[in-house]
């Protein structure tokens, strides 16, 4: 008898360790296909940056561990379908003395195994498991939302860095243009063709352009640090980015129908799925609260072994099996109020689902309008740059031959610098608005 009890106890302890997931609760897997590149030496494109961030970002890793914790809770909840077995053992030394007799010492020990199995509880067990499953799905959706937000953050940092680099190139080109104007003003001043004011104004604009270059260099370093942090690297990490080839197809979207985009958002957005799962959990909690007021039926069994080797009859066994009916007839109205609380929580979740739906629709609408505006701004900026370049060529030729003053030339140079910067800003703003629109409909 003792041998069988020990073998059963050993099985109960080792089986979960060997199976690891006997209740098949774990679904989400860690990120795979991490980029195998030397970050310090090899060029990285946007896909590389996204994959690196997914594999290394600590915030996303913490979110993933939260999902695994919820999945473990589901495994625990599913265990209610299995019988519960408990093994207890005691050992003690006891002595007794009876008047007129010698002292007697006993060394008894006992072992007892008890098992119970819930057979029926009006669906309460299934409701509890359904609630836990819904919470797991909500956690998975929240993890997906964090994943999409991280991808968008990497895209933003990447595009901001490219925009800053392009702005730096533009600022240096403007610096060269102002330097050309300054050199021409100096030459004409030495020849006595213009006043000192022309030279000083041209020099002032040149030094202002030099300051703009310094400020743009700072922005490049700031955005480089932001991108490195998203990759879980030091801000001073040396990142070599592959410069993509941009064409008109990059700025276009596949579907330009706002109603279709809203429908896609309702279907794809993980925030929508998380809220729907929370609503299902609230509904299951309501069922659970109601079943707590109903009876439950369980099967029970027990076996015990008692041994005292110093007695005439050294051991004995007890066995029992039967059914247990439990019905909480009155609990001070706590079950009634628990059911009411669950009912209100379920109604609240329904309203919150409607609210999340409207918020997502509004986000899609705003992102779509921002994209359309950014697209128009980019198209206009191209035309403005062409006009500014032609205006500068004409103004410089006129100044060379003395047909215009320095103010007109510097104005043309400033307009050209603004046009260059505006085109860069408009282009990358368009790419960012496109990325925001994709995120708003649940794509990345």
C-alpha cells in the first residue's frame, strides 16, 4: 500500500514538470527570425530596424511576459476539469502513563489520499474558463497593439532621421548659395559698384545659414539617438542606414475609400479585439456569478493508512467513496450583489466597446484627412521649388549685371532655401502620415 501511494505522489509531482504545458495553454511564441547582422558595420534598412526592435525592445518584452502570465492563468483554470488529489502524511512520537503502570511510548504514522472531481455546477466552471480565455485574448491583442505601436515608432524615428539628414544637406546647399551671394557682394563692393550695406547684409544671411547647418546637425544626432534607444542600443551607437529609393509609388495608398478603411480598422485593430475580448470576459463573469447561487455535484474518494508497530494490531486502513452535493442557500446576500455587480460590469463593457469603435473610426478619419492634405502639400511643394530655383537664377544674373539690388537677391535665395526645406518636410510628412494611416487601420 505504501509503495503505491509513493508512486502516485511521485507521478503527480513529476508529470507537470515533464509535460511543461499539459493543459495546452501557451499559444504566443517569442519573436523569431531576428536579424543576424553586425549592427556596427553593416547597413540596415527599415525592415532590419523593425525586426531588431521587435527582438530587443524591453517594453515589448515586458508585454510579452504579461501575455505568458495570462496564458498560465488559463492553464490553471482548465485544470478544473481534472480531479483534485491531495496526499497527507503525519508522524509523531506520543507517550502515555497510566496510574500503577509503566510508561508506554507510541510511534504512529499515518498517510491519507483524498480525491474530488467536480461533476456538475450549472456551467460555472466553463464560465470561469471562458472568462480567463477572454482575458488571455485581450492580453494577446494588447501585445499586438504594443507591437504595432513599436513598429510605428521605429518608422517615425527612421523617417525623422532621414528627413533631418536631408534637411542638413539642404541647409548646406543653402549655405553654399548664400556664400555665392556673399562672395559676389564682396567683389562688387571692392570694385565700388555697391555700398557697404550690400556686403554686410549678404554676410549676415551667410552666417545665419551657417547657424542653420549647426542646428540641423544637432537634429540628426538627436534622431539618431532616438532610433538607437528603440533598438535597445546606446544613444551613441553607430548606425549605418541604407538609403531607400523613393518614387511616386511610395507615397500612394492601395485603397482610397474611407469607408473601406474604417471597415478594415474595425476588423484589424488589436485594440478593438482587446475590448471585444474584455466584453466577452465580463459576460462570462456574469454567468459565473449567477452559478455561484446554484448547487454543485462532486465525486469524492479517500483512502488512509494508519500504522503503530508497537501495538498488537500494528496497522489499519480506511476507504470511502461517494457524491457530494453543495448548495449555498444563504450567504448574507453577497452572491446576489456579486451577480448585480457582474451585470453592471458587463453593461459597462458593452458601452466601452461602442466607444472604442467610434474612437478608432475617428482616428482613421483624421489619419486619412492628414494623408490627403500631406499629399497635396507635397505636390504643391514640388511646383514651388521649381519656381524658386528659376527665380534665384534670374535674380543672381540681374545682380551680376547691376539690374537689381542685394535685397532682391537675398530674398530670392531665402525663398529657394525655404522651398528646398518645404519639399523635404512635405515629403517626409507624407510618408509619416501614410504610416499613421496604416497603423490606424491595423496594418504595419
